[in-house]
């Protein structure tokens, strides 16, 4: 099979020129109220890709005005009509898959093959919730004593603020926008300032799919607080959904408490990857690469701590280090690239700082362990062996292509080490013993567990964590519930005249 060619600069320029650069408010793209702008950079080169309007607090409130104005009519829109809009959006995103993939590669850095995978994953939320729209059931039943009737219905919670991160520019938008549309909610979307281009292109795609004006408003900005603060203080806003760091999530929750807003928080992670002595080592190494290196490790679900049984640690580590060391680093538009850049210089500095601290504490870098020379923000895929159990690198989210390995002796030892974290998002278990997998899954405090699988995210499954990894779920039948309120209507006995 002939390899795909490197994307031409002309193709990149044409795509970038097609992306709206304004704010989407009440169905119209417009400039910021003060004329302000900000630049979006290519993390593989550091060069400017595009210049976007930078929304002000005034613009944020104008977006909420539009969402509030559209809420009543949108809530009354037939579920089938909302479903058809989502289905048309799925078809359009699929049709424009190569454009979406290239756009993500340019602004976020991930290899094109991986970006194409995100298009498939992200678009599935549109299709999934198009099907869930007409299945948001209530219930009608008789009271236990048999004298009255109970009617329960689900209603849209109202205008929502959706704040998405930079690491999955399409999927994080579709994972929030699709269930909001399905439930009948209007939205103000605030994409990350590092990767807003995909959200801009997606918003235009939603308009092309027939989404009415004011239902989805997009306010990219260089100031996150300039958008969130006035919106969270406005009583017309009824929900905030945020994906990002735990520290920022806590601040948003505190601000949301003033108006008692519905909140969904998908926050930090510190995923353990546990390899028991009876695991298939080749499959475990394959899964470890998938769980660690998806998005260059810049994922909240990324395997962050590799806990390996002492009897197989040497062999697993050798095979894993060889696989990591063989990965090719480069700009994501090159078809030979397997590992793209980190998002910016600060991210690379943070990753190298935790690696250096681990080595100082006694860890050994078997492969990698340093930034890549040259333009862009590349870091070598790194495997650290002999990591002390009390090392700082095991307690924090790395968000980079670094795999620290430590050992355990017994099943209970593995459970204890896995739970020794304030986070509880994703986890991965490798063993041939199903009873052991089920037993351990029941005892570890994580919202998601993978059995002999390095990637477990799916639109049909509830995504979310426990402890300081957040609250609420995205995807699955649970996803639409996050955007509805439950209303109970008590009905007198219809047989009494």
C-alpha cells in the first residue's frame, strides 16, 4: 500500500481560510465588541495558524441573551426534529472528516491517523444522541396505596455554558453539544484558546445541519474568566459543563454555587495500568502503548502509573521500553509520524520537570527522558523504571509521553497502590483471570475500568470519574440526563368523579 503524502501547505492554507474567525452569536458570525483578537499557533512549529476574535464579557452576555431568547421555542421543538438535526450533523462531520482531522492536527498536533480516529469517535456522539433524543422517557404509574397517579416528565434544564479543553477539540465539543441539543437546551460554548479552530468549524457545520439561530453560540476568547464569570453570575444560566483541570473545576463549582447551577465536571486523572503476573505480556504492552500514547499522553484517561507484578516487571519493562523507543516523533501531517508535539512550551517544561525529579529520586530512564531538539514542542517517548512508590510523578497527572513503572507483590498491594490517589477517572487491568478482574474492579475507586483493553471510551458508555476526577457522566443513556430536570405531577385518582 502506498503511504499517504505529506499534506501540502496550499491544502493547509485553504482549510484554515475556510474556518470562521468571529464569534457565533444568535446565528451570526461577528467581531468582538472591542475588536480584540488572539492568535492560534501550530505546536509543531510555533507559527501562527489563524487569528480569531477574542470575546469580551459583553460578548458572553450577548451570547447568553441569544440562548435565553431561543430556549423556550427550542424546548418545544419536536424530539424527532432535534434528532434529525443531530443526524444531519453526523453526516456532515463524516463528509468533512478529512478537514476536521487536518484542522485538529494543525492546532493540537496529534498525528493525522489519530485525528481521523477522533473524528470517528467525536461524530458518534452526534449519531448516538440523535437516537437517544426520542427515548428520553418519563413514566406514569399508580401510587403505592392506589389512590392517585404519578406523572414524571423530563424537561430541559435551560441555557448551558459548555467549556471544552484543548486536547480533544472535536470530541469534547460533540460530547457536550449533542446531549444538550437532544434534551432541548440552548448553549454558550467556550472552546479552549489553544485549539478553538475545530470548534469554530464544528459550529458552522451545526448551522449547515439546520440548527436554529441562538441554540448554539460560540465565544472563543483569550480570557477564560472574562467569559465564565459574568455567565455564572447570571440567573438565566442553568447549567455549566466543564472538562479540564481539577483546580479550575473547583473554582467553577464555587462560582456555580451562587445560583445553584447544575454542574458536570470531568476533571483530572491519574490512571493506574495494572499488569498481573498471569497477563498476556504482549497484549499488555500493546494496551500500554494505546493507553499511554493516545494524544501523546495528553489525555485525562491516559495511563499515568504502571503497576506491574514483581515477577514479570523486568520482562514487561524491557518490551514496553523497546516499543516506546521505536515510536516516530514528528509533525502530525507527516504520514510516518506516530507522536506529535506537546501543546506548548509550558507543557513541555512541566513534563521534563517531573521526569527530572523522578530521576533525581532514583528512577532510571530506559528510553527518552528529554525534549527533542528543533522547532516545536516535542518530547521523547519516555519509560522510567525503578520508580519509588512515593515519587511525586506517581501522584500527579503527567499529561505527556512519559510512563513511570513501579512494582507490586500481591493483589491487595495493587489495589492499595491504585487507590492511593485523589483522582478516580480511568483505570486499566490486565489478567487472564476474569474473577480477579471483577474482584479488583469492585475494590478500586475509578469511574471507568478497562479489562485487557487500553482504550475504553465510547459514545454509548457513561464517561466520568469519582473523587476529584469530577461528577456527572457524558455519553451513554446517562449523558442526556445531565441536561434535564425531573418534574413530578401528582394526579387525583381519575376514577373518582
